[in-house]
C-alpha cells in the first residue's frame, strides 16, 4: 500500500522512511514513459529512460535511497552551481556579479534570442548556458584542466574523492554543441569572455562531462543545505555567503524556464541537468516535530526521461510529492 504523509502518531524510523520512499519511487516510475532522453548529445541517448532513483542525506546523518541509484551519469548543468561557487571563491563575489547577473530569464537554457533582443550588459544568471560559459571564462588557468582543477578539488572536499571526466560524453559534447558555440561567439563579440573562446568552451564541455553517482548529488546538496559546512567535521567547505547566494539562484533560476513553477509548487532550491540529474536541498527548518529531516537534507534525483524544459519528468513529480508531504518547502 502506498503510504501517505506522516502524522503525530507516526514513528519516523529509517525503516518507515525507506518504505515511504520505495513506495513513491515505484508510483512515479510510470511517468518516465512520458519523457524522452536528451538526443542532441549522442552519448546521452544511451541512458535508460525507465530509470528513476532518489538519494536523501540528512544533516543529522540519516541516509535513504531507492530505485536506480548505482548508475553513473554526467553532471551536465548541475555543474553550473559549483563552477559559479568556484569562481566566487577564486575571484570574489563582487567581481563575478559585475560580469553575470542574478535574474531569471523566462527563456530556454540555451536561448540566444533574449541576449540580443534585450541588449543585456551581462548574461542574466550563471545557470543558463550564456552565463555558465561566461563563468567558465572567469576561472583561473591557462588550460581547461587548470581551470577545472579547483572545481574538482571542491568536489573532492565534499565527496571524499575527485570525480573524473567521462571522455566519451566530453567528445560527444565537443562534436555536437553547435548552439553553445553560437552562444560563445555572441559572448565573444560582446566582450563578455575573459579567456580565449576555444579554451572557455573546452572548459565548459568538460565541466558538464564530469561523472558522478546519485549519492554524490545528495551529499553535495547536504553541504549546501548546511550553508557550505561539512556537518560531520564542522569544516567550512564553501563560504557561507557564497553558499547562500548559490542556493538563492537555484530557487529562482535552477530549473530552466520551469523555475517559477518549481519554486511555487515544490519550494526548495534545486538544479537540474539534461542527463536526468537533479540536486535539491532542504535547509534546517522549524516545523512540527513529527516531520522528517527537520535538521535539513540534500537530495539527489536521477531520471533521464526529460520533459520539454529539459528536466526529469518523473523526478520533478517525485520531488514535489516528497516536499509537499514532508513540508520541506522553505516558504
């Protein structure tokens, strides 16, 4: 039987949480049939559209996962959160925000039209492609590997290991990213880039091709939920001001041109990628004592069947259900 929301008589054991999540992963799995895997990057077409999994890591140490949790996938646009964080740590918040805005676009993540029609002085935000490519140009280094080294070190501090770049996906991105090259040339013409175009694009393609697993997303989300601090050691991994800025942009800009609806109906910071991953988080909150994860948590979702906006079609529904039933919304 599918379980409903907890009440004051519910004993919130890990077994109860596990059974709850298992039930709802099975329930929302049917929605994968209504989506399609990303086709414009050929390597991503290899994914199984029927996969759906979730991992939740609480700041208090509770861990729950269910469904397809052991399939490696590339981070894609989720990387934009952490390259933005890295740029702010390297160059300073003021320097970065002088060059990238913090406004939602209401347009597709790979849109060029809004840049020219609105005659912007800088890209709208770091989570659309134009903004993320500009951020890649701000990273310090003479090669793409040098530029990405601090990012991979950041992942290493959060995860306990340095993830690798999936070379097949990287090559596939390089060979097919005509739209991103067009965006790059526009940014170059507008003098938005601080490093040479091919170097900037190579950095961007590589950051999107970093390979992770579902538990990694949940751990990364948990660190952000805890304002950049590792709850196990108390060590600051990301400065609090930068972590909070990144989270606010996740809420307003993280789900492409569906960000407004996601904020209204789910109400937690999140960022998606076209490989089917979603990183989400719930900060510590004051609610009734019988609700799960009151101390905050990080959430990773994987479901490569995408909707028209490029978000995991079943993953969004699963997140909305859990956020509603467990009252995770920050509002």
